C-alpha cells in the first residue's frame, strides 16, 4: 500500500513524461519501519474524492494527527488535460473492476461483463473522471431524507457543503444563493470550437427545448446548456490539487518522484552501484542523467538538498530563493581593503542547496563563453580537448533553442534536454537604454553566443521553458526519473570520500537520523558538489595542500592545490537611477504597480521575463581589446519594494550582502520612484581567492577567502564601466525620460565628492560584490601542471576512480555567466567517462 500523509504545501506542474502533481511527503516508508512512531487520532482509508477532502478538513484541527492511507500513488501528466481524460482508464491508475455477467444485458461487452473504472491514485476518481460538476437535484436529497430516513441530508442541509468547497469562476452567472467563491475546488465553465455544438443546440431549440443557464440551480432543469467543470486554469482540479496540496505551507514546483534516501540509510548494500555522483546541481544532475543512459550501470545520485519550491518557477521571482533553506548561503572571510559596506564586512555567496543546484536558484541567463575563453583553456592552461571546437558540440547537445528565427545551426541546436528561450519585457526603460546606447555608437547584437567577438547590447537568452525556469532537475533528471538504474537520494549530505590504497571506493554520508553510513561503488566516485563544497570534501578526504591538511591533523593522501584559484566576476550594483519626471506620488505608485502587473502577467501567458534584466551590454574598456572586458547588467526595483521579500531581508542585503547603513540609502531612493540599477561587471578578473577548511567537521562551512580586486587593472576596468554608465546618464534619451543617476550617500564615503575618481574608488571598496559566478577552486590542467587538481579527463590526480565534474575545474573563468558552461562540463565529463569504459 502506498501511504501518503498530510504535512507540508506543494505546487503542481504539467511536465512531459512524468507526474502532473506529486504530493511531497510519503509516510509509507516510516510507517512500515515503525507504525507506533506517531499516535494518530484518525486514520482515513482511501485518498479519493471524499477521502482527500476528509483528511484535509480533519487536519485543520492542529492537535489531531491524521494518517491518510491511499492504495495508489501520484497522478500522471495525462490526468491534467481535460480533453485526454479517458487516456487514464484501464491503466495502472484505474482499479478496472468488472461486473458479473447478466442474463439479459451487456451482450455487447467483452465477456458480457461491464467495466467499472475507479481511480487508483491520490484523489481517486476525481483524477480520472470527466470533471463534470453537477450536484444533484432538490428532489434527490429530499428522497434521501423522506424516503430513506437520512435526516440531516435534505437539500438545504447539504447545500452549504457544496458551497463550502466551491470557487465558482464565472461571476456573470453567480447566484449567491446556490454558488460561492473562495472555496478550495475550482468550478469553471467549459469551451469548445466544435461546429456540431451549434447544430445540436439549434436542433434542440427547434423541438422546443430551452437553453439552461445553470444545471445546479434549485429549480428543476429541463433543457440543454453548458456544463461547469472541476478545472482550474484549463487543467483538472482533482481533490488532490484542491484539498491536499494547499494544506501544506510553501509548496514545491517540481518533485522528483522517488527518493532513495530512506532505503539507502536502511541498507546501503542493497544495490551494487557502478557510479556514485555527489551533488545533483547544474553539472551533477546532467552527469547522473547521462551516465544512467547505460542500462547496465547503476547510478546513485546523492544530493544534500531536496525538491525546489514554487517560487523557483517564476523567473521574475528568482531572487526570492536566495538566503532561504534552498541556498547554502556561504559567507566570505573579511578583507582588509574591500567589502566595507557588507554586513560584518563579509560577502554573501549563494549556491543552490536543492536538486538542480544553482540552476534552480540563479538568474537563468544562458551565456556560454567566448572562443577566446576556451582557446585560453587549451593553449595557456594546457587543457587540450577543451578548445572551443571541442566544447561546442556539448553546448549543442544539451540545447533546445526555441527562437528558430535566430537559429544558426553552426552554433545552436534543437531537440536537446535544456530549453533555451529569449526573454520578453514591457519595461519602458528598455527602449530608453537601447536608444541611448545606439546614440553612443553601440550596436545591437543578434546572438551573444555567436562565434565572433560580441561588443554591443542585446536581449539575453534564458534557461526557461513555457515561461518557467528550466533547471537541470527539470531538463535532465525529470525526463529519466522512471529509469530503474538511476537512484536519487535527497537531503543526503556526503561527509567524506572513502579512499583505500589510492582508490576511491565509495563515500560516507549522513542519514536524516544523524547516523553516518557508507556506500560503495565498483567504478567511480564522481564529485559534482560545486566550487565551494567539492574542494571542502576533497580536503576532508585527505586530498589537498599538505601544509593546510596537517594543520587540521588530516592524513594526507595526495598533496594537491585544492581550494586555490577561486574566481568570480566582481560587480558594482551602485549606479542607481530614479525617475524624476514631475508628477504626483500617486501616479508614480500606479505606474509602478501597473508595470509590475504587466510583467507578472507574462508568467500566466507562459512567456519568460526577467524584466529589464533581459537587456545586457558587453563593452570594451580599451579600444585595443578584441573581446569585451565589461558586462553591464540592469534591473528595476518597483516603488518602495526594497523590503518586500518573503524572507524579510532587504533586497540589497539579500542579493549583495549590504549592511543596514547601506540599504538605508537604497531605501530612501526607492521612496522617490522605482529605481533602476545598472552594474558594471569585470569579465576578465586577474585576482583569485581560496577555499580552506575551518574545521574537520563536514557540516561546518569552509573558510572562503576572497582576495579579489588586488590588481590595479581590475579597479581601472570597473572605473571604465562606471564612466560608461555615467556617459549614458547624460544622453538625451535618459534626460528626456527623467532618469537621473543619483548620488549614493554612503556613510563610509562622505568625505569624497560625488562622481570623482576618489568617490568611486571608495564605493568600490564598500560595495563591489561577487556576482554568483564562483568557479575554479579545483583547476583542470595537464598531468604535469603543478597548479592543477584534475587532468583533462577530469580525473583527480593520483587517485584512481575519482573524477571531479563541475565548475570548480575551470582553469580560467569564462567571460560571461557561468551556468551554461557548468552544464557543458557535465555533458562532456559524462562522455569522457563513457569513452573510458567503451560505452560511447
């Protein structure tokens, strides 16, 4: 029996080839282990149309523990589309009962027996029926009372309960005596284009039948009319969706349908694994999906996080997930020169603690890297096999490029697992900025991922699908979730790699009980934990700088420069524009609210938007350069919205780690109007940082040392970026639009005159922040390169059976956003493994 119990709240998505809605917690495993663990007040047997409703309503009483036992599981995708409702009959989601034979009837049936379909899944028949919403007549319930003695069940007795459930959508037909709004079950009129509809309706009129406005009215109904249905936004509204899902708090967007964690903790030896993949992020999810393409390989994916929340789906709300339980929320050490405007003078470094990793919480920008980036990997860092022409097939392998009008088949492809879509916006500043950039001789670029050097402005492509985020969980793991050789353990923290005589044979991991257990593999451990956790795990396992490991009394297995070469793109989100067009504050508020509503409406239309952030500029600080060394990003903050995030953290603290003294300055400007922030970002950093251990406790965060901006050239490049934005602010287009570049009156920079070199250097020292693109802490290089941790086959040097496949292997950061390159590393790394074992 599949047992689900009410505990937490979930978002439903219709995704190809897997479940439409997945109830996020399954108590079956725990119940079978120990049925006495919880004292239940009520046991509800059957989670169908009535049972799901009963369980949800009983659990409204906080002191009642309610156990719901359901024989089926979660409904499939096909249940969502009303037109496909009969696709689910006589499947594993249908009990498929048959009647006995009858001497007089059913002669045309198979074996003269009637089929009786009943839902075998959560929400029962409400998940496989035709969704027609008809209640019954007054006379039906009157008979219940008067003929069958069911007092308390007359029409007037049951009507309040029909209304209690109901959210009646068609307000033009709302009779408040019969219908209600705001209930949990959405009731919607149906639509059709069928030409026979008119033919039949007119024929029925011709024989004196009348059109009925509402089949659920009190008066007897004789005639024809349109049915209402239990649907919501064009999709089925079962009792699972209506009653069970909403009784959870903060529900999930996508839920990987199986979790091996419980079984793994019970008996790690139950399955012989060929590969253990540590980390289910941008690269790790890709690697696990690709390795499991080989049917004879058992692949175990261990992910420290769980399923993503609903808020990750809406691109415009991407920063809602920072500094939540879905973010590792690392902090750097203090720096003697920089980060003076941060809380405690420490930088925040957000990394995804969730299936899909940072691809689940990032800004979804799809930029790959330039030809020169990968040429340097090959010729400067000795990474042969990683030149542009070597990696391009792996970018293309993943990609499903949606905008066919811009499809260059030499660079892009369709049909891959990762959907890449252009962004849309209604933001009026988009036109202002593009026209201003044109006026200073920047050109519009068609594709930032073209082979040629790109200098100019353009719209970004994004990892989105149908207006929603397309993380590596959605792109790679969900479509293969039914593979019998892929095992995914959620909320499972790996604490150490087990190395015996120079061979990686397995890992230690922490169970939810707190117990540390071990699991082994026959082929390889593949480390994909990301640029912060991967070096930490290596060092805890005895692989790292000898001197540093000795400081922590860790037995040194191999002396390698683990944790060094940490890189990021430094940004300066300190050029803030307000709208100073003269008009009443109420007009400013309305304009802001209207624009936000229009942008948010795109989500309902399955159109992706990041607002003004869709517009990106790449710029050269020096005319002698061939490739850009500056990226200018833009984003809008609606009027008085700096303190409106669900986690109650100021937006600029949430995103950049700024202190209260700094955010007060942004808050004041945001009370004048919306603010538009333009931030220059260094694309070719020269400085690096380092990851070190704080302790030997794997649950402690590592020490993150950011020695960034230590080269004078980096400061000069940022100053050139500031100069470019100041120049834009003085164009006729900005002036006519009323966009004014405001002085940030930072307490730490009060001694400097605004818009002078000294002022901007002070601002850099206070507000320059890394831009979520941390890479490089376990650098790839040739086997003779003493500065590298892995070779060009991504094998950790000196260790057999251990590979590292994530963005930490980048010898030099790509000069764009890094997520696409991390996925490419996962794709190429998977093929390297397959080739090694003769499976390519």
